[in-house]
DNA sequence: CAGATATTTTAGTTATAACTAAATTGCTGC
DNA sequence: GCAGCAATTTAGTTATAACTAAAATATCTG
C-alpha cells in the first residue's frame, strides 16, 4: 500500500498533529485527549477525531460511556516516520507550540444570536 | 536544520505539489509552469509561486522578462524525500490526478460586479 | 515612445476548515 | 424511569485558502 493523501492533510494541521501524537503509542479516551489539549472545546476535538477516523488514521473502541482512540500507524506509511522524526526534534517542538498558540486566536466568537431549534418537538 | 512547517503545508495541497514536481530538478519559467498545469489562470499560479518562495521552498531568478523558479530541496528536509517517493509511486499518481480534478471544481465564478478602480489616475 | 510579451498585483468571490454553544445521544447506576 | 456523565452532533460563525478577471508593472523591440 502506498501513501495516503489523508495523511498529508492531517500532518499539515498543528491541531491534528497534536492529537496524533497523543494517541500514537497508546489509546486514550476522548475526554483525556481534550483535557490534554487545553483551550479548545470538547466538541471541536470530537470533530477532529471523527475526521481522523474517517480518513482511516485513527481507530476507535467503545467501552462503557467512554471512547478510546488510537493511531493506525500502519495506514500512514512514510508519513508516520516523518511525524516521529518531528516529535524527536527539539527545534520543531518550539515551532509547533508557537503555531498552536497562533491558531488559538483563530475562529473565536461564534456567539449565539437566534433561538435554538428543538428537534424532537416538531 | 530541522523540518519546516511550511513544507508540510505545501505538500498538503495537490496544486502546490504539482508545482514542486515541475521545478524539482530544473528551473522553469512561470509561463512554462502555467502551461503545464492547465485549467487554472496565470494569476493563480503566480500567487502560489510567491507563497512557495516566501516560505523558502522555491528560489526565483529573473532573466529578461521571464522569471525562472526552482525548488530549494535542501530546505525541505525529510519532506523532500517523501515527495520523491510519492512521485515514484504509480498508485499515488492516480490519486493525485483525481484530487486535482476535484479541486478544479473549487472556487469558480468570481464574476466581476462593480467597475474597476484605476490606481494611477487619482 | 508605442506595442507586444511575461509576470505580478489587486479586489472581490466562493468554498471550506476550524471553531463555539447548545442540543442530543448513549450508557450507567440508583 | 430519571439523574448524571461521556461523547457526538448540529447550526451557525469566523477566518482563510484558492481562485478569477482586470489592472498594473517590467522588459524588450521596433
């Protein structure tokens, strides 16, 4: 099997790189991942987890009310090696941190304006 | 020197990958690159060339009214090796082609609405 | 200088990614 | 069943990337 384009898209985003690093060697529950990331809502993390699953880069396992995620390293091919090299590189770590800090000033407000629909009451 | 984040962003985009491939081993004029790509305006190509230069992945050389671009392979580190492996992979090539075709149905219309300003006549 | 050619730049548009807050779903234990 | 926690989903927002068409810039040629 060759290289996955999904893997390239994944590693282009600091946020997704952060998730991948957390679940690279051992599975973690969604909430645990969220807590480890800070400054982003649970919902946002859940969305990224779904995207990563759908492109085959993560696998999920349900246990009780928790869901455990783990990287599918074999699906990433050479891109995986690249990631590992990155994480071992001290200089790189600084850069990644800086980029994440920038991203935190991204889409911010999204303040609610109208009333919320109730789906079940139609 | 370590890995450049810019390189990751570059290889995540099929369009920029295409440009990089064209100027990987030998320099090419902007127009030549544009003609080789098809289905995109010269302006769009020029913008991508600028972005790639600014992130240090290409170098430019002016000669008469032409501008020649060439990849700065040494700035890409391990990402460069990854790209080379991709281009040698037949399966990958099919995928890349498909993705470019999709991207061609991206931002399309941009039809003009108002009159254009004339900068020099103020 | 006028015209042709090569490229860049600008202004505006569309599509999309990433996000938030709130609602919803699913499981557990009382 | 209902309260409570974990996680997901939804609807709407903001920021941004990629693009087009037109205008501008620069260089060469007669």
